[in-house]
């Protein structure tokens, strides 16, 4: 069994009250860059960035309104790193026509030397769809077709072609092509429709913090659906860990945070591998950029060796 890979959602770029640390409110691009470089140095597989075009007033109290654009943010990070992969977690690609989406992400993959992982999801904020003239009620069907269109537009052909009920294009050249011959598409979400979409249309699955018993059940269902459909290519099942702190925090990290020595943190994460996950996204508690970078370094040096 291969070692469990580990990635991290970048701080600063999304500031929901559900997870943002207080120090992030006054942080900016330099902090983002410093954390991305630290994650690369510590052996993290990827850094991730969220996607919301605009947050309505009714949700702003919980979600905040700080949501960096994923393409611009990941391109900025790509320019200051060399190895770490760049994950959109997740891009609400149904809000946009697939051709400009493909142009942006193909360029990002080209400029980064093939480090893109395109995570996609259906979206949940009705007002975003309405403002952009997209049918919220049909977002699942639109995402299904958008993924097919993106497969074509991010593929090897200079003149990609797609014909469907929502999008239709052919004979339109798009260069540069992605550096990767196959850009991985990971599907976010834990609803039955999202799990089925992840199995049949994706190269990976990004669950929404499922409890262990549901993670195992859904991972098994994905693999069963793929087998029944004759899909046997590489596949990545993900997991989303709860908040962590390596060592003794010396401050109130909250009762939901797992805090302890490296081997205990690693043991909790290895449980995800036993449930069928190949990679886990971690969230490390911190009071400052410096503390987060310290936690990232300790995780890479003292927790990661126990994840094999």
C-alpha cells in the first residue's frame, strides 16, 4: 500500500468564518506565497484554492466575501514554486462557458509545467448563478456536460470539438495546450449525484468532510461504479481531515482539533488510508503566518514519515 499523500488549502484566499483564522483578515499576497513555499518544502502534494464569484448578503456573515480567483491565485503560486501541484478545490465551472475556462486552465497548466489538478463542483449559491444568467436548478446537468466539454478542450487537439445540448463548438483553435497530456479532473461533493459524477466522469473524488463510515461506503461505491462501467484508469480518492495541531498547542485550539505528538496525528490520518483514501487534505490551526509555517514544517518532517 502506497503512502498517504497530503495537501493543504491555502490560507488567506478564502475566509469563511467556518475555518479562517483571525490573523488571515490582515494577511495578503506575501503570506500566501510564504505558506505555499513552506508547503512545497515540507513535501505537500498540492496547495488548493476555492472559487466563488460573488457572495450574497444573506450568506456574507458566514462565508465572508474574501474569495480569491483560483486561476489568478494558482498562477501566482505557480510562479514562486517549482514542484507542488495546484488544485482548484473546487472550481464552479458550470458558471462559465467551457471554452474560456479551458483557455485559463490550459494556460495555467502550460505555465506551471503541468502541475494543475482541476477540481470541479456543482456550486451551491443560487445568487451567483442568477447574476450570471445560469440556471441554478440545472447546475448538475450543466456540470456533467461542462466536464465533457473540458475533457475535449483540455485534450491534445488544437481544435477541440464538443456537441451537446448546452454547448456546441468545433473548428476553433486553442493554444497553448496544457503541458500534461491528461489534466486530472477531481469532482467535489458527497451527494449521491456528486459521487456518481466523480466515479463516472472524474479522475478523483473530493469529499466534503464525510465521517469515516460514510467515506468508506462512498469510496467503495465509486470503485464499484467504475468497475461496472469498465473504467480502470488511475483514480484518486480524497479525504478532508478535521483541524489538526502537531504537538502541545499552549492555547485553546478548540475541542474539535486533534492535537498531539506526530505519531498520534499520523495514526489518525492513516485511518483514512484504511478507508480507501489516497490523499488527505489537512488544516493546521495557527495564530499567525509564522505558526502556520512552523506547523507545516513539523508536519512534513515528523508526521509525514509515519504516513507510509
